[in-house]
C-alpha cells in the first residue's frame, strides 16, 4: 500500500513539474508568435501567417506518428495554442491604474447605461426591415462598433456618434463579401443568420476569441437552410469560415443541443422575419422558452414589433404577420452596468439616480435586486428611472449568490467586503472561486471553500499591508475592484482597458466621483463619430 502511495505521489510530482514547464513554454511561444503577428498587422496584413502555421503544424504532425496522438484533438489544441498568441497580439497596450477615489458620499444623477445587447438586436432588426432605428445614449463599446463595421462591410448604412447609434435603412448583402466580425460570438451569429436569407457565397473571419469557438454544430442547421459551411483552416471548426447559401428559408428548424445561447438568441430574433417567407416559421428549442436566459431580451422586442407567436412545449410557432418597427424603440437600462453604479452607496453612502427604464424581468435584474436587499441598499424602481440609497445594515446572515448571473459575482464579492461580517458567496466557476480567494487573501480577509460553488468569507483581522495590483480576468471584475476601492481597499488594476472595451465612460464617471455630471461624461467619449471612418481612439482615465 505504501509503495502504491509513493508511486502515486511520484506521478503527481512529475505532472506538476511538466505542467510548470508547459506553461512557461506556452508563454514563450505565445510571445514570439504575437510579436510576429503585430509586425504583420503593422504592414497591413492579417495577424495570421498561413505559411508559418503550415510549417508549425507539420512539426506537430510528426508527434502524431511518434506518440500515437489523436489528430482531431491535437489539431484543435494547435489552433487553441495559436489563439493564445493572437489574443496577445490583439490586446491593447495598457498600464497600471491605481484606484484612489474620493471616499465621500456619492451624489449621482445621470442617464443610465443603455442595455448593450438590446441595442445590437434593435439595430439588426432596423437594417433587416429597412427602417432607420435610432438608439439614443447607446453604450459605444467594442461589441457595438464591431457589429456596425461588420454590417457596413456588407453594404449596410449603420452609424454612430456621441449621442447614440443608428441602423440606417439598408439591409446587409453578403454575396461575394468578406466580413470581419470582431470578437463577439453574438455578432457573428447575427450576421450568419442574415447571410442565409438570400443566395450568397461569403466569408467570415474574426478575432482570437471567435477562432477558438467550436462551430461544428452549424452543419445540420445550415443544411436545413439549403446552405453549407466550409472551415478554411484544416482541422478547425471555427472562423475563418466560408458560407454558401441558397436563400431557402425552411418552415422548421431544430436547435442542436450543443448550440450556445448566442446562436439561439440570433435564431429567435430573426424567426419573425423568416416567418414572412413561408407564412409560418417553427423553431424547436432544447428546453422550454422559460429556461432560456435570453428570453428577457427578446419578448419586449417581439412585443414592440407586433410579432405573432405561440408556444407548444419546446416549439415556438411564428406567423408571417407584418412587423411594425418603432423609429425609437424602448431599449431600457443595462441591469449589470447600471447595477455596479447603483451599488455605490453601499460602500460610501449617498444616493444614485439613473434615468431610464429598469428591466421588468431577467436573471441579472433579479440578482442585482436580491444583492441590494441583502446588502441593506434601499432601491426604488420608478417610472423613468431607478434610485438607490444607503439604507440599513446588511443582513446578519449574508448570503450573496450569483450562480445564475456570473457577471455580478465581482459585485457580490465587493458587497461582502463592504459588509465587514461573515458571509457566504455563491459562484458559478472555479476560475471565479480562485480569483475571489486571491483577492480576499490580498486584502487580509480569510476565506474557506465550502463546496465547489460556495465560498465562506470572514472579516479582516488586520489592515491591508500592501497595495493589491492585479490583472482583472474580465471587465466586470474591473468594476468589482473599483467598488472595493470605494470601501477603502488599496487597489491597482494592470489592465484598465478591458473595462473601457465594455463601458467606455465608466472611468470618467469614476474619476469625477462623488458628483459626476453628464456634461463631463459626454466630453470623454472614446469612439469617433463614424460608421466607416478610420480606427477609433481610445482614452483610459487614470
């Protein structure tokens, strides 16, 4: 028994040693390939050098014969490892931002951030139906600008300025076009859906995030439209991809089990449009519509369009009724972006009033209101706005769960920190668990993993000794860290630009605390006013 334990420990030790070397080699490889990719981009070429990839893959292929590895899995690993380098090449130059907000009671009275997903969905519908839709106050983040530029590459007339975004009246035409859709999967699936409605041969490409997406499930769906896709990188099932569409709209489509939510959302948005081709369109989901997380985006849009639909179990049936497009649809506030600002009184007191319609439903809306209640915030949802004030004390048994709304996990952690008492945090992934534990340890707080998705947090026993300087895993973690600084934590963010890509105006708002005003925010917009112009400028507030 003892010999077996020693053997197991020896294997574990070897694995740990190999993985350490592997990570180091991956980092070195990514840096070299990223450097070459940046040089190519500087010469107006794509990041990817096909000839170099072929030579590198030939080396990997030798491993197939020498070590008996699975070719399909190894090819996918090769593409993913390359994506590490291309993601580095695409990453914007950043610097460390030390967060030193004024620790005073906030007094915020501003238009709230408009829902970033609904904005894109409405612009697509406006272009498809040939009606110029205007979204005032649209958050001009990277996903929106990339969608507008991608549609305009297909001949659409979308545009943006500091006051919002417009769809134009021209529907994208995809035949003989080559479209770069950026990083976001939803943007890709929206344009892919549009490309299927008329005969066309087109090509889609995207950034490192899209290149690592697995899109093999598209084969069956496109076949129902009389279309087919060709993955242009051997062994890959992501972009770049060529689509050959016949323009046939089927009367019924079944959603594959492995299809991501972004693809389902795109299908559901376009379903009322496709219904007009045959008088009816049926979409068979993998579960009841009530279980689909994106339904709160769609139902208000269907209602404003006048779409006629009914549900029969997992099947949605759309009639080919005429769709009426409002010139200025009601988009509403983004519950996540608004939620981080509305939570500020829990850290430093004061009040926040955001103008706009707060959503009536949705998992992130519900999660924010529950977190606010747990933290003792007084939140008043009213017609035309939402207000939050510092209310009573946090609940004695503080349980902050965000398993169904992972983008609010950083907010929950920040509220637990501000509460200063023992609490339990519900998370959705091991990555969030590890990062949360690292943050807490750096701030002098104790934590204990109770289950795979629960973390017990205990109050700090002493003061924070050193500044916490971290790279935020995503934009929402940057928002959470900004709130922790309002609670007195000494925090520096090594990549503030990751939040700028999601919400360009936040750092300006943060810099002007405790009393930011709309005029100061309007003067700091990061995007140029254009739909076709040169590359946009980016400003990061420090």
